[in-house]
C-alpha cells in the first residue's frame, strides 16, 4: 500500500501583506521626496551659477567702459550710469591720441573726438564758446559732454570757430570747463528686471533674469585722477511654496579708475 504524501499549503497572511504594502509605500514616498529635493537643489544651483555669471558679465562690461571714459555720471535715483567714451577708431584703424598739458590738467584727444578745457556756458542758454575748439561745419551733430551739459546734447549749429549752439540748454553757468565733442555715449540702465547697455542708440541686454538689479556709482575726484565705485545688488530668484526672496540677495562691488581723466 502506497503512502500519500501530504503537502502543506504556505502563503502570506493579510497582516503581512498590509505591512509589505505599507513598507513599499514608505520607500516609494522617500524616493519621490528625495527626487524632488534633488531637483530643487539642481535648479537652485543652476540659477545661482547663472546669476553669478551675470554678475561677472555686468561688472566686466561696466569696468571696461568706465576705464575708457572721459566722464562718468550717475542719475539721482542710482539706476542709470552714463559713460562718455572717446572714439578710438578712425574707420577700422586705431587712432593715435593727442596729449597736451593745460593750466587745468592733462587733456587726451582723438581725431574724431576732442576735448577743450576753456569752454564757457551760461545757465539756460544753448550757446557754448571756446577759444581753442576751432569749430567747423563738420562738427554739426557731434555729441557734447561736460559739466552742466545735459546727457545726449549735440551741436545744433556752428556760428564761428569759437561759438556753437547746442541742442539743449546748459543747466548752470561755467567757465574754463572741460567739454568733450564727438565722443561716444554709453548708458547703462534698468529695463524691467534687466540691465541694458545703450551705445549711440544700439541696445544690448547685459544681464537678463528675474533678479532685481540696482547699479550705483559715485565719482570721487582725487589729486591726480578719478575713479568710480560701483555696487550691484542681485536679489535671489529661488522660490519655495510660492514665496519669492527666500533669502537675501548677493552684492558685487568694483572700483574702476578712469584712464582718460588725469588731473593736476
């Protein structure tokens, strides 16, 4: 007689299944949370790097233009910086500057842009005189930059070799003032949440992001030169739970000396 072999049935109880499902759900939730955290971290690092590159770019651009400038001024609201830069090129050829010493300091001039130190203006008048300017009809339309002369002013007409009419009235009376004719005007300003550079009407976007940008500049006259100190504040673009500005922004600083402006 053959014996029958009995096989005992095995399996999971309901309690064991519930524990397994709970453990799996916990692991899945942990993996999901870790993935979200890594994604946020990656996004924050990417945004930080992008902001840092923009900080470096704006400081490089601004420092370069300040070094090349005759005159650097800032608006009262500290949101616009105007650089008056000589025209270094004559066509595609680099011009040779003319350096001369006057009673008020050393003056550097280029063929397409020249500087005088004896300019005379009258408050509320568009007339400018200079005994050394040697104005000609070719100067009509040339830019004019100097103390108490509004930004963007040009020569509207030439009366004679020493007298011209400007496109805007002088804001104050001056004598023996340093004025530059025929220079390039570069303006840094805020457009929305970006900093733009405008050179003779041509606009270039220098820093474009959702950051809040604020350029500041202060001109300080020393015994023999001039420099501009600039600080630019970049607010963070990180958000958490829909809240912006989770932490304070970063600020970059730069001090640049004007090579073209020597005094005494």
